[in-house]
């Protein structure tokens, strides 16, 4: 706290509270534990998470065993021919989330860049690199240490103090690089110091993404391909000597010395004190009502209190919008990355008069439901088990099959078709439905599409709460029961019957195309009386409106 510029009074207050509450570390010296774990620090190795999902951690030394690193000679031969190499790292980003809050990680990256520059190492030309610190204080202590210029020399200049690449907002690739990836169907990757790397999240043309520490991000930008064994392969030759990662990796002593000399409390005070010194001068002159602009694609009057969303949810005759596998993330449900021109949202923005360079990302348009709802299931990595190839395998893409016609079309067109028919919808899914970022549009999008219920083998905690907040009923299969054991294929219609109480048993009635009917017990995942109340009101926004109007009439 002292290092980040907090006042002595605040530091003493936190210390007093922590000691009183039994949270001070000294009070744990006499603690006895049921289980003691011994950890050998000598076994610690450099790690990545990937090639998708942040929990898939593996040491970089294991990349070769997994078939990710390897065939470097072939990649270098392609490079010599002027082609992008197999496994090309097209994005290398030190991002704002998590890692840049730790000065030690950022200093380590700067020192590695300095060491690389001394030896003449350079970033590969196809790598789009960036540094987006989470705080302006990072810029100050990097300048103090003389390391910002070293990072800039390798292409890691500061692009923003904000959420960027980790949330799919890296910006466009060089058009020639992008076209080569498409033409050759190239396995291209991203390496970033973020905290999420779900399929399709980072960039539409990065087939996979790896999470790494800031210095490792720079190392892979120099290597240029994931086929490179970062622990063993040669980065370059300087003065006749082979240069490997160990030759440019800074020591703990180097990092500690720079940290002690260059990171100072006054840097944090310089950044944050002016923020709290701002006084509102014109607040009284502003209108309390917002003047909605019909042509805006960034903020539009929301529809949550009118139309279909204000109507009763019958939970009868629902058709499945999608049958989904395990581990569906909020990036599948509503991606936040760049809007492509051939996407439903891109086509809409073009009709609204926006040039392609101003499409921006889905996340930036979250205040306009007409744009944001077109992101629903717009992830090109989606596998909707209702959409099959000729050989019976599941076809990848933002696709749906409209019933009862059985016609396959883009997901957004399917949603529009069902909206025109006022057809209530349901989603059937596997385990861990809704993991990932707690994205509001992952719940808003399906509700606006007309989804009334989602039946899954399990829900991520926050997403389940968000569904309830939007008036979507989460239901959970009993253990051992799922879409496969029930033989579901998407031609069915569904009813839900029973009294909705916290974790009550309800009945999912399945009407099959041939006329057969099955009744399947499911658990109502309204876990508390408060959640039942919010759901019955139609969602948290409707509940707020009802409470507000009731208070006004009292």
C-alpha cells in the first residue's frame, strides 16, 4: 500500500482492521492445519495456458510432447520463402488484465526486451505486438527505469490504458497477412498475458491462443511461431554465438534492483490523486432525461420493458435454438471481439452507414441492442449439434437449424425467423454452461432471441444468476441424464411443468416428432426465494420497475 502511494493514515487503518479481524499474517504463525502441502521451489518452470481454456496449464517444455512445438525447420523454410510459417504468432500482447498490475512482471518484460535489443534480436514482421497497461503508473516507472524505449524498439509500445486484446479488441491485422491466413487455411496463434483464451475470443483469425507472462509474450514475438521450442531452440546468432531464451531472461536480482530503484509511491499519486480531485461543475445544467438518437449504434433505448419481453413466458411449445456440448463459454454465447464485415452485426452496421474501419467490437456496441443481439451465438467456433455435415459430424460455425422445416441457416437469420413467428425457444446444453467472463449480453442475447429456458448438466455460478436476472429459467438435468442419453436431435418441442420453488423438481416434457412423449425430472436452478421472486417478475429490470412504481404510488 505504501508503494502504491496510499497515505500513512490509510495504511494504519487497514493494518488495524486486519489485526482486529484476525487477517494479519503474524496471527497465522500458530495456526494448525489438517493437511500440510510441501512444494519444491526447484521444480518451478515457465508455464503457458492453452491452446484454449485458461485452466489448461502446461510447462513450456511440454509443448513439444503435445505436438505444438516442433517442425521448426519446416516453419523456417516457409519463412525463407516469404510465407507465414505454420503456427505463426500473429498477435503478441502484454494486456491490461492481471499481469500489468504486478510491477515485477512488467519490469521483467522490459529487461528481457533490453537484453534482446543488445543482441540485435527483433520481433518477426508478421507479429502484431502491443502493450496495454492497466494503469498509467506503469508508463511512469517504465520510463524511470529506461525500459519503455526498449519495449518500443521491439514493437511493444503503449497502445492504450484499457482492455484491449484480451477481450478480442486487438484491432485489424495487416490485410495481406489476414488474406494469407485465409488462403492457406493457416494455423495461426496469439500469445498474450491476459487471463482468458477461449476459442474465437482473441481474434477470428487466431485459431488458438496461449496465456503467458509478459516476458514470455516478448520471447514468442521474437520466435514468431508456436512451433518454436522456447526453452531449447535458437532465437538467433549474435557474434557467432547461438542465443536462446536463457541468454536474455533477466535474473531475480536484476528485477529486484530495478524494482527498488524505479517503482515509487509518487508515480501512483501522480496518476490517481487528480482523478479524485475532479469537481462536477455543470451537473446541474444537464437534463435528467437522455435524448435518444435513432441512428446511434452505441446507445439505444432498451426494449426490456416492452414487447415480447413484457409478455408472459408460457414455457410451452418451446423449440430448441441449439443443442450444445460441454464447456460452452460466454464467448460462444456472445463474443466481444472485432465485428467482421460478413457477420450479421457487420451487415447491420454497414446498412446504418458505418464504414468497416469504424465497426469496432461487439463489446463497444453493448448499449445498442440492435447491434449487440446480433452477437448471440455469433462465435465461428460454435458447435451446434443440430447442424451436421453429410458424414454426421457436427458442423462448426454460427449456425442453426430451423424447425419444423429442418433448414440450416446462419444463427441470426434463424433467430429472426423464430422472432417473426413469436416462437418460444429453449437451449439444451452439457456441463459447465456459461463459464468465462461474466458478460451481461450472454444472458441478454438469448432472452431477446426468445429463449425462455435453458436445460444443462451444470451452470457456471455467475452466468446462472445473470440468466435469472433476464428472466430465463435455468434447469439442470439429474445426474446421469443428458441430451445424449435422451436421444435428442432438435426436432422436439418442450414444455416445463411444475411449481417453481428454490431447487424444486420440475418436469421437462419432451414431445418428439413421431408423436411420442417423455417426461424427464429436472432441478429448478432458482436457488433462493429471492431468485424465484426476480424470475417471476420477469427479471431484475422488470422487478426494479415494479418496485419503483409501487414506491411512487405508495
